[in-house]
């Protein structure tokens, strides 16, 4: 049977559709403004793939629990919790998305592994050689920093961010872009170099909406891997294990 995956993030809903014999389909959408009926959700999903129906159960990982109420209650749902992730040593308030993405990175590459999720917030999350959570950090992400500058200072122009921007900018928009992306890249470089001092040959996974952008800025560092759908693949892996495990 095909499988439907949903990761509810701080700013967007991220969807995955997995069916035998075909490549997974991934897309994202703004969270709905009001609760959806089965018919409404079906129509939205079938616009992405015509074979999705109310018979497809959804496996969900959410960092915004209140948004679960927007889904139709009569659509079959599997809600993942932190306890469902076989990642020892997690602290109780560790973000579910961080735990799942790190676990998936470890499943793909082996342990130890470092996972950097570049979304609304940027999270740096390490797993040790035994597959245990080994700590990390949280930074404000690209757009959160831009929003903070716009709200906390006199009117600044809107800014387009790209990896090709000049570090030594000659105008205000470019200076903002340079400060944000090169500042974040510098911070991440410090974490990476510290982690690599202990694990010099191990891979580092970049995921999230700005993962590829920041990985490109750090392309001189070896063995960086952009994996934009790491979280959705992890939700799917865990959901399959949970639904096929013996009673």
C-alpha cells in the first residue's frame, strides 16, 4: 500500500507520498487557515497525486501540536512521538523533528553522524558512535534573522538571499544578505570543525529549506551531503517499523 507522510513545521506543512515502484513525491504547503474535511483534504492531495485517497493513512510528525486539529479526525492518522524514535539519551524537550532527522541520517550513513537542519530555526544535532543523541545547538535561521532586522531597526529593504552574494557588500540589501548568510556559515563552520576534530571522516547532513544554500557556502569542507527530505524519509521509516512490528 502507498504511504502518506506529513511533517508539520513552524511555517509550513511538508508532505511525502511513497508508493511501490515509483520515486517518492515531496511537496510543501502553507498550513490551512481552518480545519479541513476529508473531501477538502483529498482534493488538495489529489492535486499532487491522483491516487491519494481517504484509504491512505497519514504518518505525522508535528512540532506544532495545535495544528493537528486542522486535519479531519476520521482520516486514519499515526502520530509519532519522541518516545517512538530509537535514539537513546534524548532530553524530554528535544524537538521531534531533530530526533527523527538525526535518526534517519544515522540509518543512511551509519554512526556517528552530524545533522544540520536549516529551517525557521537552524539546529545542529550530533549522534555518537553508538547511535545515541550527543548534543547540539539551536540558532535563528535565515528568514528569522531577516525578519528580526526588519522589525528591530528602521525600515530596511526586502532582501534576496543567495550563495553567490558578495561578502564585502556595496549596498544595504547586499550587506544584510552577506551578514546573515556568512554569519550563519561561520557559526556552522565552527560547530563542524569541532565535531570533525573527533570524527574527521564522518558525513555531515544538511537538510531543511536553506540546507543546500548553507551547504554550498561550506563546500570547501569535505563530505557534506544535502538531503532536503531527511525528516520525511525518517517519518516513513519509523512509521513502517511501527505498523509492521509484531504485537
